[in-house]
C-alpha cells in the first residue's frame, strides 16, 4: 500500500472509495484501522492537517482509498480552504470509478450544518455517499443507537445517500470490520 499526495488526479484505473469529514473527525485513524497499518494516513491533533487529496492503493486489489481534505476548519487561511474545495470538487466531477464516499461524522457532535452542505454537494453531483459515525467509544452505547436512528432519518430523503449508517471506533475497532465488508462488496471480483 502506498500513498501519493497530488494536485492532479491519477488515472481512473482502480475502484475508488473516498473518505470525507470535518477536520479532526478521525479520517486518518479510521483509514489506518481499516488497512491495519498504523501511520499509513498521518493522524494529527492539529485540525486541517490533510491539505491535498491523498491516494492509497491497496496492494493485491483493484482498490484505491482517497483521503479528502477535511472541511469546516475555520482557522485555515481562505486561499487554502478554496484550494481544498477546488481539489475535492474536481475529484468528484465525473469520477466514474468512485463507487462511494464515506462521510465521517463525529458521534459526539452529530450532523452539523456544514455536513448538510457537503451532503448537498454530493446529492447535486450524484455521488453515492454513506454516513459513518466515528469515535463512538466516547459516548454511551444507548446514545450510539439513538444517533444511528436519528442520522438515518435525516438522510432518508437524500437522493445520493446510502441508507445504512455505520458506527465505528478506531480506538476499539468497533464497526471497522463492518465498514471493511461494505467496501469489499463494492469491488467487482470480491463483491
């Protein structure tokens, strides 16, 4: 598995799944948990660390994982935020091999207005996306169950939203196998 940070997009020669979410939502930690490789995606306590599209090609498969820049980090300079936005939109536009975007939502905060705006972009672009709750180890189990149901209701009428919400904890590995199985199901030879 290798990572490449590029300002231009690689050829659409592999099935791609992308991970999107607010800054500090746990994208890097979840990608590392999914691939069982600590440090593959660089996790940081500093919000807004991912500033490019990062591509991870999974060895011995036709899969490429794409780590999209975090959104919603107000302290980033406006030109940097605009660059992230352009890169992300360019990536989403006409990317026929992009099978799904996993939209990560911090379970401690739930869906915010900025997340709903990103969903609008995905719906408008007809990009299939699935909500993944992160950091579920930080809230009580009944709250996780309630949040899954509430989030499912909020996305039910969105045209590009995949209807199943997944709850994960990178720290405890909760839901990681379920998410991995969802990704494998998208691969033509393994689905």
